[in-house]
């Protein structure tokens, strides 16, 4: 008869382990097949900041998710609220209204209950002070609709999910690469798996695919995103090569979403080709709203202050790739350097400090006349007003192209610091079409029997841009639905 599980999950990142946990909760036997060896496990999830975006109407709802907050701490934070309408509006704004309505509704309406489900399962949450708050009048004021991260960030989240899944009876097999789907009379009936000892078939009541996007596959990047993307640095795992997407398409699944789009950010110019497990996400450089960004000719090319960073960062990587040598330089002066995020203080950072703009340009390899001209023009364009990084302060630099819409301070206080960055791809937006129950749909829009998908490999939610913290949330919400559904059909 061979091996058989009620549910086989492909992958072992956030979406897969949420699927496995919910299948086990429903009483199903579950196997997670993971292509990576154990010591490289965790997928992109391991590299994340562990930040989750979810809707809440009042701070008390957030406090309910976080263990051990003292009254003093509660009084010291200003969380505001982030109702479902605000989450929905952010998603619509980021995607120019193109996000699939059903998937958007699932993401938003199940966001809080999924956070609570994960808490009940044993995932621990913490307030994201370091990344999402600025001090104002003795209180930590949170901004951008993003307030919680998993304890220990992506590493903590990944380790915890493995621990919880194993405790729930989920089997995890490493160096087990899914290479194809087996089809039976009622749809998918198993998975073909390649491992160190050869290829075998594992039978399944249902299969939940959660094996990531195709960002680590240079050929697919070049084909779908454009030739320049072949050389982009990959921020996370080298194992997300689009396998699950290809297997499902071969089985008749419908391709969906923004196949020419991806999430890509400013990433250290000297970072390795794939994610570094010790550095995690710290090669990212997300404090550009506090300074200016120029190319190697010293020219600005984005509105650094168009919005809070978590509404612009995911599309600015793409802009960097269009510049000469795919390089850019973030420039700050002594007035804002203290406000830079933690990732600017790692020893591996590509940083130059100088007392003059000319010296900074020479150190960074930027054309000095170009940079001096840009800084002089920028400084002259800065409008008066109060600078406040915790809100859209409207303090702009106008009459230049591009303008800077918020947080514009003249660069006039040495020492000046510059950071060299390039484009780091996070994950791809195109993938499979699923419905609100995470069932994979065929080209006619009908569910393929026994086939579910979740996480990065699902298309239709993100187009062109992305509100930070939505990837883990979408993966958890749809992963949970996939596990539930798969357990239901397989029983
Ligand atoms: C540096 C970085 C920081 C990020 N920070 C955040 C954040 O703070 N918040 C947020 O919401 N999102 C963040 N993201 C986005 C993040 O990628 C997703 O939100 C989420 O981690 C994706 O989870 P997933 O389960 O879909 O994929 P993954 O976690 O990548 O899991 C996919 C798994 O499938 C495995 N696999 C692939 N092919 C096969 C195969 N053929 N057979 C078996 N297994 C296979 C892979 O090895 C991998 O383990 C970040 C991403 C990166 C790279």
C-alpha cells in the first residue's frame, strides 16, 4: 500500500506549518515535506522580521495577544487603532484596487482571529518597539498599522512553529523535494517526492502546497519579471524556486495575480546572493524616509517621504534596479542618524562617514559634483514646518523632481553618512488562484479536488506594492484554512 497521510503539506515555512497545525487540530495525520536539509529549514519565514499586520479596534485587543505586559508598559504605548476598514483601504491603495476581493476579505477579516489562534497554539507576540514606533512625549507611538512581531523575529517564529507542529504530531521530513502531484479519480491523491535515497510516492487524502514563490529561481525571475532581475540579490531562502507553482500548473491549476510583480527592497550592496542566516533581514535598509536616496550619478529618483516606509519599501527595490549598476546610496546627516533602525548598526553594513558631502561622495563612489548639486537643490527646496517621524508631517521639499513629501530636513549637519544599497527581492506576487477556503482553482474556476495552497505561492492579493506585514498574515490565515479544508476532505 505504501505510505499514506490524511494531509501532505509541501514546504515547512509559516504557511505550511499553519496548514499542518490546523490539519492536526482537526484530527488528521499530517506530513510536511521540506526540500531543505534540517539545518537550513524555515524557508523565507526564518529570514523575516516576524511582523504581522492585523486589524484591531482598540489597544486592549492588542494587549490580549501579548503575554505579561505590565500596566506601566500599557500606559507607555500609543497604539491607536487599525480597524478592518483601514486594513482594507491600505490593501486597496497599495494594489491600485486590484487585490482579489475574496482573498482581501479573508486576509482582513480573519487577521485578528488568526493572531489569537496562533497565540492559543503557543506563538508568542511582542510589541515591535524597535521597528514600528518613535518616542513622543515619553510614550512609544506606533505608526503604519503594524504593531506586533513574533518573539525572536523570524527565527523565533520559525523555531516555535516547528516545535508546536511536532508537538501536535506533525511529521516533518527534510531533504524531501516534492517534484509532482499524483492525480486520482477525485483529484490530487498524492505527491511524488525526491530525496537522498531516490524518488517515491506518498499518498494523501489531500495536499496543501505552501512552497513559496519563485524569487530564488533566476530563470523564472528573468522570464516573468524582466532580464535585469536575473542578477537581483535574494533576501531569503535559496529553496523557493517556484516548484509548487509549476507542479500545480501541470495539474491544471489557474495562474493568477501579478506575475510581473514582486516585493523588493533596498538591500546592502555587499550582501550575499541569498539570505544570510546569521544576519537575517538586517541587510535591509528601511530608514530612507529620514534622508535622501541617490544613484551613482548623485541623482535622486524616488520620493523618499511619499508615505510611511512600510507602504513604499516593497516597490523601491524595483526602482533601484533601474539605476546605473543597480546601485543606490542612502544619505543622512547628524540630525537623523540616531533615528535610524537597528539594521544600520550591524558591523557588516556598507557605510561611509565624512565631514563634507564631497568626501562622502568620494567614499561611496558617487559622482561628487552630481551629489553636491543634488544636496544643494534639495536643501533649498525644504519647506519650513515641524519634523515628526511618527506621523505624515507634511514637511516637504517642493519644486524639485522628485519632491519629498514628508520628513524633509536639510542635509547640513556633519558628519554625513551614506549607505550603499542594491535591490533585494523578497518574494514574487504571481502564483496560483485559490478561493477563500484556500482551494486551488482550475482554469475554469472550479476547485481541483484535494488541492489547497497558501503563502507566497498564492497569486491575486498583491499587485505592484504591498502593505508590510501582510505576507505572514496572509500565509497564516490561508494556511489555517488550507489545513482545515484538507483535513475535512481527507477524513
Ligand atoms: C528578509 C525577509 C523579511 C521578511 N519580513 C517579513 C515580515 O516581517 N512580515 C511579513 O509578513 N512578511 C515578511 N517577509 C515576507 C515572507 O517571505 C512571507 O511573508 C512568508 O515568510 C512566506 O512564507 P511561506 O510559508 O509562504 O514561504 P516560506 O517560508 O519560504 O516557505 C516555503 C518552504 O517551501 C520549501 N520548498 C520549496 N520548494 C519545495 C519543494 N519542491 N518541496 C518541498 N519543499 C519545498 C522551502 O524550502 C521553504 O521552506 C519577509 C521576507 C524576507 C525574505
